[in-house]
C-alpha cells in the first residue's frame, strides 16, 4: 500500500473503511481491558495511567461503556 497514488478512489475508500473498522474494534477491546483493570482488579485511574501510559481521560472514556453499573462515575 506504499503507492497510494496508484489506487483507485474505490480502493482508497475500501481501505479507509477497513482500517477504521479495525481501529474501532481495537478501541472497544482496549476499553474492555481498561474496565477490567478498574472493576475486577481495583486499580485507580491514576494507577492505570501509570501502568499503561494511556492518559487518565482517554482510559476512562474508553472504559466507560464497560464499567460495572455500581460504579457509574468510574471513580
């Protein structure tokens, strides 16, 4: 995929859709993993940030859909 200029418009659009789909799935998995660190293992958001290198805001935003119902704030 090094010569993007040689790709047709349809090929470029298909490649974008494929990459975006993979990215979305990766972000969902990351969110589930982060939520598990918080909910199952009891790590705080600052601890998760230190251990993963993911900012606290990003980690919480990704994990939020997967956090347990008894921790709606994710604190």
